[in-house]
C-alpha cells in the first residue's frame, strides 16, 4: 500500500528565513521529491527537480540516509548517457506509525512503515458489556506493546500512535460513544496513562474519519470524493471531498447514524427518534436475538444470513432501505458519486448493496444521468486501524525534520 502524499502547505514568510529554517525547507523539499517519485530517483534528478546544488543534495541525502528515512535502492537511469546512477527511495526501516481501533467485534492494533506497508496487524475479540473505558484501553495498551516489540525486531521504531473510537472526539475527549456506553471519556489521557512505559505521543480521532483516510490512501488518491459508511454497534461516516476529509467546524461531521430516516420511528439512545442507527446497526439487525458464545455480533448476523434465516434477511433488507434513505440525503447535498460500505457493513455488503443502490437510484436527483457506485470498502473491517496507523506515520512524512531532530 502506498499513498499519503499530500500537497505541502504554503509557507508564508512573516520574518526572514534563518539558516536553520532554510535547511529544514530544503530537506523537506528533497524528501517530498523522493516520496513522490514512482521509481527510485538519482541525486542528479533531485538536483534538476529541486533546483538545489549538487553539494546541498549530497548533504541532505546523507542526512536522510543516516536517519533511515530513505535508502539506496540499486541503480537507475535518468535519461542521460553514461553509467547508471544510485537510486534513492523511501526506507522500509526506521520510523513507523501505530494505529489502535475499538471495533464492534473487538480491538485491533496495526503498524505501518514509512512506505505505507502494513507490517503488523493484530485483532483481539472483545465485548464491552460491563467494561469501563480504563479496562478497554488497558487491553489496547497491551496490544500496543506487543506490536511495538514485534516490529522492533524488524528495525522499525514506532514514534507515534493514533486511536480510533466510534464517536465524536474533542482534543482526546470522546464526547459520546453510545455503542461503548462512553460519555465525556478522556480516552487520550487514559491511553497515555496505560502506555506510559511506551513513551508515545498519542492522538484520538473518530474511527469513520480514520477509515475514510485509510481508503483514500489505499486508492492512491484516485478516489477524490466518497462517503465511507462504518457499520457496527453504531454507524458513522467519513466524508471525502476533493481529496480532503470533511471534518466540520468542530471535527464532528459524519454522524450518519443519527440522521432521521423515520420521524416517528423507534426511540434512539441519543434522545431522538427514527435515527438510522435504530434500523441499520448490528444491534438493530440482531434485534433481541442473543449472540452465541465465542462469537461476535457481525459474525452472528453473517452466519444467520448465510443460513437463510428469514428474520435476519428481513432485518438486513430493512437496514439497507434505511441506509439508502440516509445516504441519499447526504449525496443530494454533497454531490458525491461513491459509497464505500465499511466496518461490519463490508462483511454484510452481499445483502445490503442492492437495497442501498435501489434507494439511491430512486431518491438521488442526479442518479439518472450520473451513476452511483456502492461497493465494499477496499480495506474491509481493518480500514480504521490501518487509517489510524497511516495517519500517525503521515506526520513524519509531512515533517521529516521532526524525526531527524530526535
């Protein structure tokens, strides 16, 4: 998996650039060129592409090599006569990012290297009944320690972590996650306390947002606009417009689960009625049927649907209809042409896709002349944890001098 290459922010000079600042600008310029190159790039090509002198290129390349941000990867021809030159590419050793995710069926941890390749992916089945946030995050901390230890043996150093949670987040505070029974939980502080021995900077973000970023990265940015719908104990959405994640004023956009589909419908734990979540989440599909021992909600639904259970198939049809109604409103407003079914919905897409597409074709104004795509997410249920790990490593890819300073 590659991706993560984003346009650099425009620097606005408000004071003279000092020598150290100029060094940092030039280093990031060279690193971006190596990052964007589809094949290993030579020092000569870097000098031509950046306008920097050969001695400056040599000094920066030596610094990037010493910091294990790049590697010499064989010989390359740059179109000129003469001997092949040594190629440079992004290193698969050195800094790495850690992603952690609280899913409907358990907990997940993932490590990606600087190239965007997944180097470690682990899952632990878990339920959240009668378990407080400290216990859940302590278990995630143990998984984080295992992931860091496993990848250290491969010459990787995890330098930052991102936690994905199913709810709106404000500076590490999970404001509301009904699926977990959390309200105003400082997940960032709790996880930092549980991982104190790991000494990692930790950020917290909404799982649907991180999953959408994961899908954007996995597509090599070929998907410029889509809505990622994450199904599980709750329902969230990550919205990408023009290649950028739409976060909203406070970063709380995408609460698709609480879009009203039936105004006089079932009561929702949020206090409203007729929310999408009350018809299309896993608890809604399962109704009052218990989950078998040693199983998970999504596995239970899949097993019953595979067996042709009439009640489950009817519930999936109801879920697909409600999901299509909610998505049609979003698409009419945002002018998006692609829907990715993620989380548990990616596993249930065989039963949901046709019904969702039918509703969209009936309700989206432009559907008659601009066909809509509805498909499972490429990364499946792992999209959020992979997106979290990629987001963590992206900080280094955007600002390599931060890593080199360490």
